[in-house]
């Protein structure tokens, strides 16, 4: 449930069948191998097997000379009838044979999470025995089969067709023949048209309805309010319009209402919210709702998750919100809420795990009552108007793993770090754009920061030096100290950060040469070290820009950004050791010497910016070997000679070479004479196929916008 929801993990979003308590499914466990299956059932199963181009090893078990009740994935009843076919996650490919509908005793069919294609056989939906049908997470396509309105009632109760490629409208009204349907999951397909209005009349026992991630249009039908048994309603990520109809709130058994990113608007009315006393989850995030949170929200005693993020709502939070004592997650980010949070007594919410109030207009001090939520794992108050110092009460949050206070007006950085050091589980700490013009503490205040993996202290701007205590953060992966006024040299101990793969110390006043210790950072040296990266996820998404969010640290590019400092000397030859780098930015310094040929070893490089330095000599022709290079800038140096031509270099704007009056090339004003042309031997045979190389380079452009966001990442973090 919480603290993490991943909208893009399609095949992990399973139908909540267990919550329905469908006791009839217990019949599946009544298995015996004392009787043999019939020849007809064996033939039907073998026909299914013959339709598979990849059988996941079933052939070894499904043999004609053995009893099919002993076959892998097959369960039989005491009288030898096949009751259960469970072949989930077997890497099956091919089509689903309609002969499975001939298994007259089949109660459950589970073919989920395979690679099956073609359509859904009507024989399975219209089976006279199947109660549970799960074909989710395959490649099935086409429209759903229609059934004659004259067909007898079928026993199907649970239908999961999610995460396929189905199209058309769903369901046809003729599906009234499965009137006993309890749970329906058709999410993650391409169904179109308006949401059907006859669900409640066709399926009077319907308790679970999931239609998210489709292409439905139009309004939410008020007829859904007549589904007296409906407990789960998920219709998010569609192209709907209008408001939530008043009639919907007559479905008073609802426990989950989920309409994120659906194009809805309107306000939440007191009289409507008041009715949903069984509600556990209300998710209306990323829509166009406006108005205030009604005081009647306090009547939802069972409410566990409240998601109203990314709307146009405003006003103060109602004090009645803390009457929802079972709240686990509150997400109100990216709205216009205001006022002082001290009016809300968070101490009444002992179960709160996640509180996200990012990008609102809350002011005053951070209320002490938040620190009584001892189960809090994620706290994000970034981009508000909080002021003052952090208090020792924050140290009560022993489970805190994610804290973002970015872009407020907090003071006393030393005090803040000393308090936070007691949070032993803290993994993500974003406190930049606070502590204006203070000094970076040099004393050893790292304390128990053993689990810190993401540290962002940017945009303050802080005085002082890069502190030694950072070297004692053993699990650090991402370090951002950009946009401060730090001085001194880049410390030699930087190589001790053995897990750091993203280092941004740009826009400071650092001096001296680039130390070779930077080139000894192990996570930037070899792509083989990727396996050492922790595959964990952020407790809350991290936003480097409004248009991008990251759920895993691993999603960030391998980056080294030393730009906008006062670094001198030459670019070290050892820079070529950082073979894992995706982005290298050394621009706006006072670097001299040649562009080292060793940069050509950085074959994963997508962004290279060496502009605004004092570099001399030629641009190495071997840079053509960087086939993924999609952004390149050497402007405002003192380079000379021909610009490499062909491959991706033909795609770069001429502005990338401006300010180098001695450069020449076909795309520049200064053309090269024959004596200046590069010798043919420079061009490898791999580079002669321009179309292939260009296609490879052009494909990298898809990620360039994201990488450029990373270069200025610290300005936007939330």
C-alpha cells in the first residue's frame, strides 16, 4: 500500500481478490490424485500445449502416457476432474486455445504474466464452470468477444484482463450473462469510448472495478452510485472530463476511490464526502480540482490514504483532518494551500507514514506535533515558506528515511545537521535553498549518517570549504553541493566516496587543479560497477524538474559536474578512466592545455561541455568514437584546426564551436583548406557508415533533455 506506489509497474498491480473474502475459491484446494482425468480433458490440455510456440518446459511434464492430474500446474478434484490450471509466469508464448473451455470442471484458470498473444477465446468467458479467470500481463489484443443475450447465466466471478493490448469498448452490454461478476480488472489496455453506464445493472454484485490506464473519454457516469456492493473503484489515467457526479457518492460501500490524472475538475462538497464513511483511499491527484478540503473529511474515520496532489486547491488545512486517526499517507503537493500547519494537531495521527506538502504556501515554523508521528518514514515540506530552526523534536522520528525541506527560509545549518544525525535510517536528505549565507560546518557532525545515499545542500549559498565529514558517509551515492560559495580546492579524499556516481559541485568558487583523485572514483570508472549500486527506490519520488520524477537513484545518469568554478591547470589525462560517465561538464573554469585524447575512452558519454575555458590545440578527431554523444560544447576557448565531421558531429549546432576563431570546418564560416583537412586514416571503418552511426547518435537525443536537467539539478529538487 504505502510508502511507495509505482504507476509504471504495470504487472505488479493485481486485483485485490483477497480483500473480497471469496470463500468459494477455497474449493480450489480440494485436490487429489487418486482418480485420473478423462481423455477428453487430456486432449483439451494437449491442444492448448500445441498452440504454444514456447511452452516454458511443460512438455517434460505434460506427456500423453501420464495422468494429466499429475501434470505441472494442473489440479484435479477427488473425482478426477481438472479444477485448476495455474501457469502464471512460465514465459509461455503462443495463443490460448479455446479448448480450455471444454474442461467442464475447471474453476480457476491463471495464465497471467506470460507472453501470450492473439485474442481472448469466447469459450473461456462463457464457460459453464470457470469462476476465476486471470490472463493479465500478456500480449492479448483485439476487441473482447460478445456473447448472445440469450445465453444462460455463467458462473464467472473474478475476471482479470489487465495489462494487455485489448481495444474497443468494454464491456458489451451483452455481457449480462455473467451477472454474478464480483471483481473486474481491465486496466492497462487501450479501451476507448465512454465509461459504460450499465455496470451496476449488469453486475449487481460488483465489488471491484479497475479501468485505469486506458483511453476512456467523457464523464464519470452517475449510475455507478447504484452499485451498492462496490468497494474498489479505480479509473485513473484516462481522458475523462467533468466532475465527480453527486450520484457516485451514493455508493456508500466504497473503500477506494482512485481517479488520478483523469482530467476531472470541480470541488469536494461537504455533503458528498460525508456519505463515504467506509472510505480508506481517496486519490484525486493530478487533476483540476479546486476549492478547499471540506471539514467533513473528518467523518472519514477509516481513511488511510489521501492524495489530492497536483490540483488547484487552496485554503488552510481543516483541523478536522486529524480526526482521521488511521491516516497512513497524505499527499497534497503542488497546490495552493496556505496558513500555518500548527493549526493541525498531527499528534492525533500516530499511524502516519508519509506526509508530502511540497510546493504550497504554508508558512510559520514547522509544527512540533509532526515530530510526534513516530512512524513517519517520508516527510517533504519543500518549496513552502517555513522559517526558523529545526528543533530537537525531529530526532524522535527514528524511522525517517526521506526528508526534503528544500526551498524554505530555515536557519542554522549546523544545528540542523546535528539534529538530523540522530536519524539513523535517513537515506535521502534534501535541505538546499535554506540557510542563506551561512558557513558550511567543518566539525565532525556526520554522527549516524551511515545510511545517507542522497545528500543535497545546494543553492544556499554557503561559505566555507567542502567539509571532511562528507568523506565519512559510507553509502553516499548522490552528492549535490552546487550553487554555493564554497572555496578551496577539491579535496583529495573525494575518491573515498566509493559509491558516489553523481557528483555536482558546480557554481562555487573552487580553485586549484582538478585532482587525479576525482578520476579514482570507483563508481565512475567502470560500467561493471553498476552491479554494486543499491537497487532500492526512493520512499517518495524525487523531482529534478517539474516534468521529470525519479523513483530510483539508479535512474540518475552517471555525472561529474565541476562547472562554473575557478579551476585551473590542464584536464588530467586520467579523465579517460571514468568510462561509466554519461555527463561531463567542466565549463566556465580557467582550464588550459589540450583536450586530452583519453576523453575518447568515455564511450558512454552523452553530454560533454568544455566551453568557456582557455583550452588550446585541436579537437581530437577520435571523439567521433563517442557514438552516444548527443550534446557537445567547446565554445569560447582557443581551439584550432578542423572540426571533426561526419556521424553525430554533423548534428551539433555551430554555436557549439563559437569563440574559437582558429577552428575551421564545413559548418563554420572559416572553411578548411586541404592542408588543414584531417587525414583519412583518422576515420575508422566503423565511422564510414554515416547512416548507421547517425541513427545511433540520434537515438541518444531522447535522453538529452533529461541529462541537461541533471546539470542544473539542484535548482529544482523537491
